C-alpha cells in the first residue's frame, strides 16, 4: 500500500504547475530553495513585453558594426534599414567627432550632406556621400529616433567605420627647366604629395646613366596627409644630354603611378645649330623684305602707267 500511494502521488502532470509539484515531491524539502531560484531565472530570461507589437524582447540590442574602405573621389554608401521592431520611427546619420557629433543626414534638413537612396521610404534610411575625401575618415552612426507625446528616444542601430585612402599626386620636375646650359647644376625631383595613409614608396631612376635618386623621409602635412620625394643632383655634362628620368610611386590606395621626363642640354653642337638657325632665319627674313618692296614698286609703276593711258590729251 505504501508503494501504491507513492506511485499515485507522483503521477505525471502535463501542466507547468504539475511538473513543478512532481519535482518538489521527488527532490524533497531540502532542495526547494534551489528549484525556486532556477525557475525564477528561467522566467526572467524569457520575459517579454508588447510595445509596438506582440512578442518584442526587452533585452538591449547590440548595434550592427561594419568597416568600409574607399578611395578618395568615390561615392560612399551607408546602409541602414529599420525592422518591425524599430517602427514606427525614423533614422538620422551622424559622424562621431570625438568631442561631439556632426549631422550627416536628417529628414527634411536642407543642410544634410547625405543623399537618401530611397526617398520617402519608412524603413530604408540608406544614404550616399559623393566625392569623399580625407576629412570623411571616421565613425558614422545610424540612430533610430522614436517620438511620443511624453519623450523622444534615440537608439544606435548601426555603426560604420569609414577609412578613406587618398592616392598621391605625382609630378616630376627639373630645376632649372630643360633645356639647361652645359655644366650647369641640375636637380631632378620626383614629388609624391598629399597621400593617406603613410607608406608610399618613391623611386627616381635615370636609364641613360643608371642613376638613382635619394629618397627623403615622409613629412606630415597640415591637413593630416603625407608627402615624400626622391631627387637626383648632378652637373649637366654631355653624357646627361637627352637622359630619360622615370618616377615610380607605389601606394596602397591604387596601382603604381609612373611619370617620365627627358632632359636636354645645350652643348657646343647644339649652340652651333642654334646660331646657324638664327642666321638662316635672318637671311630668309631679308629675302622676304626684298620681294615685298619689289612688289610694292611694281604695283606703283603699273599704277603710273595706267594713269598716263587714261589721262586727257592737250589737243582735246
């Protein structure tokens, strides 16, 4: 009989209350506090509230994080799409300045830089920033804004870290400009300017004389970009005449950039050729003047003949 009573007491119950009572009977009074603690934790873990729709969790949401790398001059697209949990709401974009925020996009704000990709959409708040530059580096946030009669709530939905690479501006110059005098001191310089980030490789070569330039250390510009150059200094002897210089700049923003320039030197032979050309030009100029005046003389002579032919006779 004792066994039958025990079996009847622990009969299965499909309800949550029945399960709890059965467990209590089996575990005994000494384990009751532990079971109550476990049940309370389970109830807290799955607690939900109905705000803006059924079954919405009260647990805080972690903002979506993305990283974007883009080259200066291109168009940056920042995506942000609201879900049913966010609605009804709108969204704004702003940039973190460290000590403050800079508004990038807000609905019906004429000073917003960002352009809406889907105008009028209630859920898609993706924007585009055209012609990005070095100043567009930073962290951007898409913030969900909910307004009510009592208060205005704002929650960060997406965080985007933007890294803008700026390709170098490359130019190759000679000082003094080509052509240069024989035995003059010449400096050929390859400039790589206003690039970001640091790490550009600048090389200067001369194919004719197998020379190579000396590269300087990278310098930081006032706007946060970097510059670097490579130069070659020499005396303009005849062996440097018609030399081809090549500037090669490598940076992680794009493919290698190449620039070339040829140096000409005024040697003795070139000076003689220049003098010969000058004399020839003066000679041709004199010949031209001779024929010009001869033409004028003929025109005048013909005019006089015509005048005599049509002049009235004294007998008439």
